[in-house]
């Protein structure tokens, strides 16, 4: 009989131990998650922060914080392991936060972090620019909503870079059309960029390329305008001498 009672007591004690974490408060789970985060265990941290949000979603203090920290854990985990998929996981959490907690004090930061999830994936101009476009969209939304926020200040700087990057992509595309002999396509890409401040660093190259194109097409008046601008604004441009020599050769034919 004593053995039966002892066995029953042991089972009850084990059941009690098994439910230990299930009885945790939102704060206790959050602190465990924060401990994992502080020890760079971002996978575990994200899992525990998510647990706070799912099991204690009615906690106005801990649930919103946990969502932000879960997203931030995914963000850092991506950078550490070069796993870009976890950036998308961060964006999913942040989108949910922005929708659910539209008036929360951490909303500006959530919008900024979403922009950063795209910004860190801005690739060179030879590749697609989907993430650049999404970064622009996210940072602009933040600036429009919270223009005086400290996060908006940095977002404006990154937005400027993103716009310049997109302009560089357009320049690269136009130059590729020129190399392929697709002159009209090159003109359509390059000509509008002469009015773009974001593409200012490339204006000399654009003028040089358009000068060549217009002369090749026999549009001498337009070519002369481009050449005049090139000589006036960029008198030391590396292509200027070759262009003038080429034009002279064309005109003597």
C-alpha cells in the first residue's frame, strides 16, 4: 500500500513540475526571452517572445513589447547567419504589430525596423531592386506618419540613398541598352535622368552617352545640345576628347 501511495505522489509531483512553465506570467516568459536574447540566442528568444504574444495577448504591457522584440530577434538572426528569410519573418510580425497596435508608442520604431528589414537587402544596381522599392515605401510611410520622430531623421538619410540607388539602376539599364545598340530604349531611360537630382552623379556620363546616340541617329541638333552641356558642365569629362574626335570623323565622311 505504501508503495502505491508513493508512486501516486511521485506522479503528482512530476505533473506539477511539467506545468511549471505553463503557469508562468507574461513577465516571466518575457524575461526568459530577454535572457536568451542577451545571450545572442535569437532563435530561442524569438520563440519565447512569440509565446508571450500568443499566450498573453491581452497583456497591454508585455504583448506589444514581445512582438517588437520577436521581430528584432528575427532581424538580428538574419544578419548573423546571412539568412534573408528571417527578415521576412520580422516583416510579418511588424505588419501585424502595425495593424493591431496602430496607436502604440512603439509604432514609429516598428515602422522604422520594417524599413530596415528591406534596406539591409538593397543589392547592387545589376540586380533586382524590389527591396529598395519596399524600403522607400516603408521609410516614406514612417516619415509621413511621424515626421518629428527620431527614427524619421535616420529614415530620411536612408531614403535619400535608396532614391540614388534606384537612379543608378536606371542609369545602368540605359547604358546597357546603349551597348546593345537599342538607342531609343536608352534615350527613354537616360534623358529623364538629366532632371533627376538623385542621378546628378551620373549626369556627365549620361550627357556623353546621349551625345553619341544622337549623332549615331543623325540628330545633330540634339547631339550638339548634349555636347554643349557636357563641355560647359563637365569640361574635364574623360570621354569628351574621344567624343569630339568621333564627331569630327563623322562630319568629314
